[in-house]
């Protein structure tokens, strides 16, 4: 492969990792949920100053699809998130 080619950039795992963690709310969200206990959606909204519900929902969907968090439904209460 030619250095700097689009194919080389697309196949590099580091590039895709940096693209994910460089998103605006990603690291802040992981910081709040990274302590290993269940965290509810509204608790995250309160803890991350300035984030909108849609942005938080998008970040949570991304982290869940990556296997970084798992959505858990506990009884009748709203679902929470836990780290795997």
C-alpha cells in the first residue's frame, strides 16, 4: 500500500479508534459511566453539562454497539447502563 492512501487510512484500527473517541461527548460520557455502577439516562444528562438528550442517546448507542456499555433493564425502573 502507498503511504497515506485512503485504503491505508481506512484499514488502520488506530484511525477508526481516534475518530470514535474524538467525538464531542464520547469521552465525557465514558468518564461518567466508567466507574462500573449502573447509571440512568437522566443521571447522565445531569452529570454532563450542556449535552442534549439526542446527543447523549447517540453516544450511548455507539458505545453499546462497540461493546463498551450494556443496557440493562432492572425491574420496573427505567433501564440503566453498566460496563461489561
